[in-house]
C-alpha cells in the first residue's frame, strides 16, 4: 500500500467571482512545483495537480487513497489546450464545448503521449473539461498547465461542495485549499465518451442527457453499477461510492403516499434514523423521531445540497439515512445515480396502494 501524501495545509479565502491575485499566484506556483491544490469548481471541489507531471499526479492518488485503476479528469482553461492532450480532436468535441464550455461536461478522447499513464490508469483515453468557475480558471492560467483533479474527497466518501468538506477529508494531505464558498451545481460533471462509434455517457451529471441529445441525438447511456473492482470495464463505475458512515436506504415508487408511508414505517421500526427530503415534504415527518435534512424546493436545489446533507446527517450521529429516488429526467438522473451509489444498491421498491 502506498503511503498517504503528507504535508502542511494552508488555507486561502478567495472571492469566487473575482479571485484575489495573490493566493491564485501562490497556488499556481504550488501546482508548478508538483504540489496539490484543492479548488472550487461549479460542480464540486477538485484536488488538483500538474496533469503532465507523473509524480504530482501520483500524489493525488496517495492523498485520496484512490485506487490506481480509477483515472482522473484533466481541467483546462479553454479549447486551445485540447490538442495538447488529445489526438485526434473530433469536430463534435469542439461543437460540444462550444455549447457547454465552460461547464459541467467532461469529454473522453484519445490521449496524447504527453499525458502520463497513471493519470489515465493506463488507458489510451483522457477525460477533459473546462470548469465554469473563476477560481478554477484563474488557477489553471496561473499554473500555465492543465490541472488533473478528481473530486477532493477521500476515496468513496461524498464529494465535497464546501472547503470545510475538503478539510474534513484531506487536512494534512493537500498543500493549499482555496476556499471559494459552496459550489453552485453540487454534483459532478457529466462524462461523455467520444472514442467509440456512438457517443456514450459514462456518468450522468451537471449537464442533462436531454441537453446533450440536442447536439448528439444518438448518444447512449447504460447505467453500470459494479460490485467487483476487478471486473470494471469502465473504471470509476463501482457501486460503492459517495458513502456516508450511516447506511443509506433508497425508496423508489410513483405513489407519493405509499412511499412516505414506507419511509415512516421504517423510521418507526428503527432507532437513529435520518432522512433527506424536499422542503415541501419535511412537515410530513414532523411527528417522527427522525433527524431531517431539507434538500430545498426543487431538484436543482437538491443537487447542490445532496452531498452536504449526507455529511451533515453523519455528523448528527444517525445510523440510517432514508431518501427517495427522484424522477430520472433532467438533473434527477444524476441525483438518483449518486443516491443509488450512496445506498450501495439498497433500494426498497414501494408498490402503489390499490
Ligand atoms: O465535476 C467533476 O467532474 C469533478 C470536478 C472536480 O471537476 N471531478 C470529478 O472527478 O468528479 P472524479 O475523479 O471524482 O471522477 C472522475 C471520473 C471517474 O469516475 C473516472 O473513472 C472517470 O471520470 N474517467 C476519467 N478518465 C476517464 C477515461 N479516460 N475514460 C473513462 N472514464 C474516465
Ligand atoms: Mg469523485
């Protein structure tokens, strides 16, 4: 087992809209020197290193405790950096980035030799995105290099949407944490592979399938939930992911009343129950001895609060976390995917009451 990367962590507050030049310069220097910098993006916080420096990339894996077979996403400031990482760059990649960059879309392309093998977990493809966040873009420019960055959490923990989450997981394992406040989307980017005959979504995320289909009508999405690491054809698709310490139980069903009744029955039968639900449904659980986290008024709000709610319920000492699977349209698809992984596949299908 590799030793974890150890260092002294320095924190800087940065303005998320107009980042102060001094901390950005220092963070850029740290990246060039082979160090690790955690920074905000519009999706979640990233744990960044110089993407073209194999030793720096290795530190990311050691800091996170991330298995070597799970490749990283490379962050660039604009499309002019794309040909330095990928070859060929198909025309569709430019069209997609024209529409969705900067933004929560990651494209998988055939990699150039300059991209280190450990970054791509030995594969001949590379994942690239242009984050929509002034701090991330300023950092990439200050570093003068593309920045490899997975989500800045310990392996299999919920992704961080605040600098405090990053600190909780990585204090002493990252050189600099740039604190630019909470992230806007709260779920990771959508990953779209362009290396096969038909474009294939590998992970639903901040850009919805409906939006993508407007440009790539023939894209496919085949959810993959693997429990056996060795069998993973597309790395990072392991079922266990985003796990809080508590056990997450996902309730699925179209009949609102039946689903709420099933959740209440579970809460009645168990101790130390936590629950996540939309704001308008919080009052339904008022008479129960459960700790409730509101996910806000709609699914966009729920996306921003989901990972924080998992961490918060953990810190409130619950043993169980109940949640309801949302509709699979729009951002609901990505929320459902994250919930299913947090629940490690444990779903209760609630039949309608007839
Ligand atoms: O929004 C995001 O994408 C965030 C922020 C920091 O940019 N990053 C992120 O990285 O979520 P991470 O490491 O937590 O997830 C990256 C995913 C992994 O599941 C990995 O398997 C997949 O991207 N990936 C990376 N390179 C790939 C490749 N060449 N082919 C297929 N999948 C790849
Ligand atoms: Mg991650």
